C-alpha cells in the first residue's frame, strides 16, 4: 500500500523549507565577515573588524547590559508568578481557576502594540518615567502564559501524593511545597526561566514604547538599521547572540525533555 | 477551607500582577479613548469626538480592514505552507524527528528584527536576488524586487511565521492515535480519504492555534512595514504607533487600539468554536 513517491516529496519539501529558512541568516553571517561597510553584493573580503568593534561600542554595550538585566528580571518574576499560578490551577479546582486561566492566557492573543501603548498610558498616569525596567514590566505579562504552560505540564506529570506524604510525615503544606514540589519541578522552572529570558531579550514592540532613552538591544538595533555604515557591527553582535541563544535553548530543551522522561517512569 | 486559603495564597500574587499591569492599563486605554487630548485641561473632558472622527475617517477603517485582510491571508498561507512540513515531521521523519524539528526552530532564535531586515538584503537593488538575476543575464538593470510594497511585507512575515505555525500543527498531528488510521484503512478508506476524514479533522485545533500564532502578531505589526514595506506597505499598527509616538494623540490612538482589539476578539470568538482556547494551548 505504501506509495514510494510520497516520502520523497515530503523530504524534498522539508529540504526546500530549510534552505529558505537558513538563507537570510547565512547572508547575515556572511556580511558580518565582509570587509565593507555597505551590505551589498559583490562581497569584498574577509575581516574580523566588525567583531572587534562590537566590544568597543559603548552605546551598544549599554543597550546589551539593559537587555540582559531586564531579561533576567522579567524572566525571574514571570517564572515565580507562573509557578505559583501553575501549582494553583493544577492542584486545585476552585472558583476563580477558570477566570485566572482566561486572563493569564489573554496576552497571547493581544497584539503587542496594544500591550505597549496601554502600559505607556498607565506609566504616564501614575507618573513613572519611561525606562528599560518599565519595558520589563510588560515582558513579564507576555512571558506568564509560557511560564504557566511549561510549569503546569511538569506538575501534571507527577501526582500530588508526594506532597501528601510529606505532610503526613509532619511537614506543613508550605514546607512540602518547598522541599518536595519545587525540587521536582525545578527542571521546568529553569526551562521556563530560559524561555522567558529569550522572549524578553528579543522583544521590540512593547519595549519601543516604554524604554524612553534607555534603549534595550532590539531598540538600539532598530535605531542603527537606519545608519547603513553601523550595520555590520549590529550584525556581528547578532551573530554572537544567536550562537549564545542557540546554546541556551538547546540546553533548556534538553532540560525539559529530561524532566518529562523522569516523570513518565 | 484550608484548600481555599492555599489556592488563594498561590494565585493571589500572579492575579494582582495581571490585574494591575494588564487589565488596568487596558481599562485606562478605554477611558483615554473618551478624552479630548493627551495633556492639560483636555484630559478631563469627556467626549465621543474620537469615535465620531474614527468612524467618519474612511482611510483609517480601510487600513484596518486591509491589515486584517493581509493578516488573515498571510496566516492562511503560513498554515498551508506549514502543514506539509508538520505532516512530514509527524508521520514520515521517523527517528530523526527531534533533530529535523530542531533544524526548523534554530533560525527563529536569530533576532526578530534582523530576520526581517535580512529580506532587505535579498530583495534590495544590490541584494542577493538582483545579483543572481544579473549574473544569469536575466536582467541588466538592478532594481528593487518587491521591496517597499505590501507583497514584500507578506513574504517577509510568512518567512517569520511558518516555523511557529508548524509547531501547534505538529503537536496536534502527534496526538492522533495511529490505530485510527489503521481502522480507517481496514474499513476501506484510501490513504487520501483517511487523511481527509480522520487526520485533517483531528489536526484542526492545531491549525487554528497556528493560524492565531501568525494572525495576531501580524495584525499589530508595525516593524516589518517600517523595514521592508516603505510608504506603500504601511499597516494599521503603524497608524497606532504614529498616534502615540509622533502625533501624540493618545485618545485617538486608544480608539484605534480598541477597534483592533474588537477585531481580534471577534476572530477569537469565531474560531474558538472549533475548541476552547485552553484546549488549543494545551493547558
């Protein structure tokens, strides 16, 4: 019954999509080593000077620092809030559960531009000046749904009788959470932290409304896209970041998988 | 009672955060939409002027509908392109599945801005496409192809979203019980019939989720039009961004944002008939 031409068509299509997905990125990487300030063909020659200049641009390093700090902060807050929410919705089916689920998933279906401008209005009304941490407030909102998803799928994987056993042995509920539940879900907490970090680190729309003069890396990059001569430096930095992100994401994916495997046993 | 207390303690902090920094800002935006101006005395005026202006300005509405149309069209194409990919990975890739999946995901870890920007390097007048065509002797004058137009925006966004759209479709295909397909074959279905009557209907929640993954960000998109769309390719998101960042007419911008929100909620309502949102997200 198995038709032979079908798998080969699928493989061909897969290959084609892969080529198209990687082509623009390959171009970026090629230009990051190209010895010319303008990103045009034909190529000039090989150079590492753009990578050297990355380390010398103080504006760029300041933006990078901002991005790392707010990504760390928002990922930490989103993971804590998401973790608390996940334990509540997985372990209890009480009134309020449905409403919480609906509200916490809503940021997934609202365009970021709306989240950005609504937070801009709030900050303006309360009188908080625009800054990079203000963008972090918004990043927590968009990260919470992902944190909830990752952590609750881990919680579903193990029954709550371990918590009950701990309590039978004299632990209070909060001790049981701290000494049994949290260690068990720790791979999911770390995976959530890493994913939320990358969400915040790459986010432009919300940040563009909220950072003021305190640019994050994507906001800084966007401002540089208008000055063609500065582009190779930006691209060199992006190539470095992509390499780091890849390492982080592969590590977090490995954590998530190893977490799931142990819960199935 | 004990349970209730623990539940409320756990859910309290995240609820307060979402209330203060998500629900309240949206509410404030609704309040702003009834104001006459951004600052000063105009703040305290209650007026329907912005709504009247919005509904009388056909160019606003045209851009909103056109952006919704573009997003819809783009999301459908992304689903169509992602489906065979997800199908291949779920049913044909075998033991290499995880690795092949990873290969599709890796490009999405490049900066979003640069993934969009890179299309300028392809479509621009001294870009890859032009250089290749010139080298092949197909054209003699380099000229930007597609760039600074709506099609450029659509092509770029499809590039950005196909991997993300593929994920939920793949997940829904993976969940299908393979015995159902055997049963269909035993009952005399051809492979194509089995696909139409078993596989495809069962994968529909994933397709709907994928559709939204692409549709919603695109509706609010203002970066891609700025980078590759030019003046011809601007979208509704640009209009909103303009009101807040340049025209500084926040009340009008609020009305525009609310109009967009209505469209999103309408789409959600129509398409969640397929299944509840929480199911689609796998929560």
